C-alpha cells in the first residue's frame, strides 16, 4: 500500500479480495472531517494475485495529477490505468 498527501486529503492505494479475484483501489481520506471515498482502478479488470493488484493501484496513485475539490482523483488525459500495451510490430 502506498500513500500520498494532497491539500485537504490523504490518498492510499490498495487491493481487496472480491470473490476469487482482487480489485485495485484508491482511498481518498479527507483531513479533519468526512468519510473516506473508495475509487476502483480499472473497473473492468480484476487480478488473480494480490501483489499485481496492489502494484496496479500504486501505479495509479503515482499517476494522479491532483484532486478535485471533492477529492476525486484527476488523471492525465487518455490515462487508462493499463500498462500492458501490445508491441507495435513484433519482429
């Protein structure tokens, strides 16, 4: 699990077992008042291994540019969260 501080919020990454697969997530915790909010990372994807799901969540946390006023993560344009792009033209 990784953690980053932003003005008014702490953001943590992690993974949870859902059935037989893991889901990667970010948790945004407000400073002072309010409740944590969880954001699923790559909602259309689950992971067989906890360490891979945690790595995906850590990578997503590193990609966060800022937080909206309500704590929602802001990612770069065209960010998908998937790091498994196919090679252009394998030889």
